[in-house]
C-alpha cells in the first residue's frame, strides 16, 4: 500500500531556528513530530518504507534512491 510523505519543517531548539527534518513523514506523522509539512514536497512511497509502527521514514531517507538490480548506468 502506498502513502504520501513530505519533508517536515520543525523548530530546532538547540539552534533556535526552523530546520528541515532528516526524515520524511505523513501529515499525521509531521504533527506527531511537532512540525509541519513543506508544501510541494509530496512523494508516494510504499508503507513498508516507514519505520515500524510509525508515520515517518528513517533519518536520511532518499525516496529517489535506486533499488533492485542495476540495469544501466545513469549519466
């Protein structure tokens, strides 16, 4: 099943500024994290790519990373 995830803007208390999370999250997940989604960053992914039982991805998640067997070289 696919879900839509977004980049998440949240307040970084250590830097006293707004930052973009290293995770991507669903709308519900962004609110659970205390942040807001960034408009225009929607990406459809499989729900299996979310962390177990959570509404967000692992840190450093790249939705455009190549998966599976490499079949050609990208320029």
